[in-house]
C-alpha cells in the first residue's frame, strides 16, 4: 500500500484510538471513536479521510458504551480491515504492540507530519501553563499520554526527525511526551496539527 498523507494520518489516528478485533464469527472489525462532542470531526474530517485513504465510504454514528456514549466509526468492510492488516496492525489489544511503523519513518516529511496530526487528534492535547510564579497561563505545551511506552518512544524519535525537540516521562502506567515553549506556536510550527 502506498503511504501518502491520508494513509499516514489515519494510521496515526488508529495508533491512538483505533481498535482492530475479531468477532465470535472470526470476522475482523475496525473501530475509531471518541467523545460524542467530536461528531463534527468524525463526519467532516475522519469519514472523508477514510474514503480518500482506502477508497471506501464510511459513516460515523453514536456508539452506546455503557455509562458514556461515544461517536465514531465501526466497520467490518474487508477493504478497510485488510488494509490495516497490510499496514502491520494485528487484531487484539495493541497497548504493548503499537509503535510508529517503519514505513512512516521511511515516508516523506508530509506523511510523517500527517501521522503526528492523526495521533495528536486522538491522544494529544494543547494546554497553557503559568510559568515563574505568574498567574497568566501563556506557556504552550503539546502533551501526549499513552499506555504504550513503545509508541511514546518511537514518537519522540519521529518528532526529532521532523525538527521538534521533546521531553518524556513515566507516570504510574502512563507514558507521556511533551513539546513546550513559545517557539512552538510562533510561525507555522503548529501547522503539523492542522
């Protein structure tokens, strides 16, 4: 499969919040979902992205998840599930197996940025902190929190390749990575996120 920006972005989103699993009838299902408040993001961005990446039209919908509902995509269309298998993902829990794939490292700069964009949309956040005892929260930070140490460590390497320094830390069962500083938001540096 050709790795272009659309494929790289959906791979990044899957690495963050995607699921690939086998049903009792042994068919494979792919899901990508988030908060109900992200309906517009799924309908206006993710569904068209999946169609461009895999050539298959999908729809997003409300998913009932017990105490809290989510919004997202669930499909067993072989064109999509087989594409994820071809891209190196295996059905089942990916916490200990997910990382930035070699084909992303070997892709062009735009596809590398697209992977980060997809991962940020699912597992990243932008926040502002007060520094030096100040009350004004003006210091920008992009933070990723993962259950996978491999994903955090390979993302750190990828970010370095595209020109971003970062620092990382472990907290209980979470593995975090942060990009911080005023230079982060100056110019077009945040352009990789959208």
